[in-house]
């Protein structure tokens, strides 16, 4: 079982041993890094392609129809057909647009999405970059994505794209705060910021999700991640029925494919991070570690695709209100609960934790719903 | 390792020159972001991982976004100072900056007992940083929290639209 | 064969001079703020270089830089709020055109 678990690590070690005699040590280091990076750079687009297939199949089934099934058995070659279509489309650049910004923006959006894949632990001993500040680096790199979206919105010289881009940036920076606060709970309890050590702090089956703060943290982190990826129900900036297509209206062909790829890569990496922080990463029994990792990540991705088929879209004021008035206070209260958990004896910690979370959830929902009820009542009275 | 320092320094200085001298404001802001990322790379090279991450988070994630938002809201994209006859006034600025640079370089060169690189590998754990911040540096920590609250409230109040007083 | 500290100090000094040039010469308020941020970055590079090249007993360099970054971020936020407020009255971000006291 140990062999299957470490199969990729041993394969890489065998390749490194093979070339070790021929090259000086610095070159061996560079080749080792290139192997890790090359594997990730090859696996990531394949993941993204079959994620698009999975989305179309799942959303199709939810909408009581079969998804793509013509190209290959079960439509498995559909992503390749999509790729060929996008590559052969004409690349239209609007006349007054800034050519440099229009060219750079898709690249700048894909780079952070691809870069954070090196920080995730894909299995035991399988994190390409084992930095001590790994989790903080993850959040720092994803926060540079907001800049790239703004550049893209500006570079198309279209007022509607600019509006969509501004809304997207406002949404992204609003939802970063509950996302980071939900992750702070894990940092507090484990005492380390390194993702590899956070996974090692959840041995066997006692994952963080089986604690009151972990459960709340997972839900808050997951909702904030869904908003960070611009997925339904938070996809106001880029939805097809909204302002033409938001900030990537003026991009066609390969550039649109890059935007699309960045979104799905972000879906994968944020689901993987949620699985790593709260669901125990690659921890589990009977299966190899990388199999557990993909199982947990794809369950969370399936829930995200399920959201897309089920929920209607939020309006922009509802979106912002949700982040600032509900998620932010809830995540702060979660931090207090985790603090109580660390220092109180187990019975009191469980009781206090669950009590505080339930009370604060009811209080916050009552405080937030009151305005909607008042607004509706006003309309009925006027009628 | 040595090449990394020279390449990063070239990137930092080149993008800083572009950031302060370009005509288009958006290019200035984006070059400033490149400068910030280059500075973060220099921090990683100097083994200050935490500060490098904080630099990316705050400067690129927040300050650059703020600057771009302000540029968009004030709509003065091609800066109106590039009229005829105004460019020669840059020579005074270049002269001042060159004098300051000369003084700094002269003072650096005149130092005799600058420290050498002692340990090749030093990692500071974040636990140590946190403990230090809450024991020796407690007063600056509290003052920073007050400052950030004041900046938050002040920023909102200053840029709030005045409500039109209608009866 | 490691890099002597003077190289880092030269880079920091050059970055400071470039930021100073931007803050003095340009007349657009936003570029002046960018110049100020570049100057603060130069100072931070200096601090971290001295921290690295000292003995590792004290963490003063890193924490000083951390507080400096926080202060710079707060300052640029308030500065940009002021730029927006001034723009509403004068319809311009050129600092030469903002020359009245009454708003």
C-alpha cells in the first residue's frame, strides 16, 4: 500500500537518480523543479478540460436533459472539440482598445490561478512547494487576480465591460475578507501557516470538519470561495444574461479560452484548499493519499456545480450585503468559538461552541431579513 | 542565486522609472505593481518570507487596486501636464534626485564596518514573529490598530458624497 | 561568494531617488502618491537587508517593516480619498490647479 501511495514520489526520485551522475548539483535541482512544474502544468489544463465536461453533464442532468453525448462516448471528447473551436476562432480586438492591455489581461488572469497549484499538497510528500508561509502565499497570489480583472475590463474600451469589471473587483475584494477569516481559524488551532503541516495535524479521520468551528468554517470558506470564483449564485459580473458578458465581452477565441480556464482552475484550487484545510487533505484510510485528495476535492466541486444548476443569481446589493453583513460577523464569531475550543475542557467547549454559533446565526439572519420584509410590505401597502 | 538579485534589481528599477515617467496613468499604476512584486521577490531572496507575502497581499492586492480605482474615478487618463513646453521642467527634478542619490551613495561607500553575511540559512518561524509582536512590540501593534481604524473611518467620510439637501 | 550588503543598499538608494523624482516632478496627484509608495518600498528593502545581514537574535527589522507597510497602506488610502474629494470640487487632479482655500 505504501508503494501505491508514494508512486509519483518514487517515479520522480528514479528520474532524478538517473540523471544525477551526469549533471552538476545545481542543474539537478533545476531539473527536479522543472519536473514538478511540468507535471502540474500538464495536469492542470487536463483537469480544467474535464471539469468543463463534468459541469455540462451535471448541470444537464439537474435540468433533466443529457449533457453532451455526441462527440465520443458519453461526450468525453467534447472538451477537445471545444478547444479546437476556441483555437481556430478569429481574434477580434476592438479598434480603440489598448492593444497591450488587451493582450496581457488573459495571461495575467491565468498566471495566479496556475501558480497556486504548486502550493497544494496533492498527496503525502507531494507538495511541489513546501514553503513555511504557504497558506498566506496562497491568499496573496489569489488576491493579485483582482488587478488582472481590472486590467482586462479597462483594456476593452467598452463602458459595459468596465462596469462589469468594477463589479467583479468589488465582489472579489469583499469576499476575500470572510475567506481569509475562515482560514484564520485553522491557523489558530494548528499554530502553523504551512499547508503541509495543517494536513498533518488532522491524522486518520479526525478532520477539522467534525468540530463546531471547523464545520462553520468550512461552510463560510466554501461560500466565500464560490463568490471568489465568480460562480452562480454570485456570477453577476460574467453571467450570460447580464450586461452582455461582463468584463470579458470583447475577448474572443484563445483569450476567452484563457479566461474560462482561469475560472475553472480557480474552482479546482479553492475546492482543493477547502478540502485541505477542513476535510483533512490527503488523510484517510485504505486508499492512497492522492486518491483521497481527488475524492474530497471533486466532492466539493460537485457541490459547486450543483449550486450552479439550482440557485438563482443574487443582485449586486444582495451580494455585497451578504458578504459584509452576514459572512464577516459570522466568521469573526467563528474565531471566538475556536479560541474557546482551544482553551476550555471538551464538554464545555462543544456546548459553548455549538450554542454560540446557533445563537449568532439566528441573530444575524433576523437582523438581515428585517429590511427585506419591510420593503415587501411597503409594496403591498402601495398596491 | 547571484543572477536572481541582479535580474530582480533591474526589473525593480526599470519599472519604477516607467511608473513615474509614463504619460498614461494606467501604465504608471501597472508598472508600480511590477515594482511592488519585484520588491516582494527581493524580500523572498533575503529570506524574509512573511514580509514578502505581506508585501504582495497589501501592496499588489490592495494599494494597486485602490490606485487603479482612483484613476478610473477621476478620468484624467492622459495626464494634462504634457502640454508643449512643460517637459523641460523635469531637469530640476532629475537634478534634485541625482543629488540625493549622490549623497546616499557617498554615505554608503564611506561606511567601513558594514556587516557581512553571517548565516547562510535562517528561517524565522511565524510563531516567533507573533510572540515578538505581542510582547516587545505591543505598543506599536495597538497604535497601528488605532491608525487603521482612523484611516478606515476617515477615508469613508472624506470620500462620501454630500447628500443634496432637498425638502 | 555572496552578495555584499552594499549592493542592496545601492538598489534601495536608487529606488528612493526614482520615487523622489516622481514625487517632485509630476503634477498629477496620483503619480505623486505612487512616488511616495516607491520611496517607502525603498526604505523597507533597506530595513530587511540590514536584518538579514545581522545576527538573527532580534526580529526588529522584520517587525519594523511590517508596521511600515501597514502605515503606508493606511496613508495611501486616506490620500486617495482626499484626491477624490478634491476632484469633485476642482474637476482636476493636477496639483497646480488646486490653489484656492475655500472649497
